[in-house]
C-alpha cells in the first residue's frame, strides 16, 4: 500500500494505493494521525486505487473518524471501487461516512 497526501489547510486528501489489510492498516492510521494536528476541516481518504479492504482496515477508518471528530475534523471517503463500496454498504459504514 502506498499513501499520497495532498491538499491545503481546509481539506487534506490521502490517496490510498493498494489493498488495506491487517498487515498495513497501521500505516494508514499513522499517516492520518500525523495530519490531525493540522486541524483541517476535512480529511478525505481517496479509495479509487484500493481494490480491497478487510475488517482491520474498516476498524482503522472507524477509529480515525471517532478521533478526528473530537478535534472538529470530518473524515470522509471518496471514490471507493465497487468491491470496497459493497463492503461499506454491507457493513452499513456507508451511512457513517460521507462518501463522495
């Protein structure tokens, strides 16, 4: 998995390239946690290049959302591939995250 961070003070985007699994989801957690002190209004996780996410990856996203909300930052998901979007809908996490 590779991560690319871009954006400005208002909105940051983390592009995730590759699968998000138990083996690497800690990297995603650390990358987003390092962005938290910037106090952006929104951090968007772009899943356009993520063909698969497991339950560990989903857990990281939920934990990050909870942590960031306490600091006034919205965590949203963007461009999920069909398989990832299906998982988000089946787990009802699509309701929790603003998916763009």
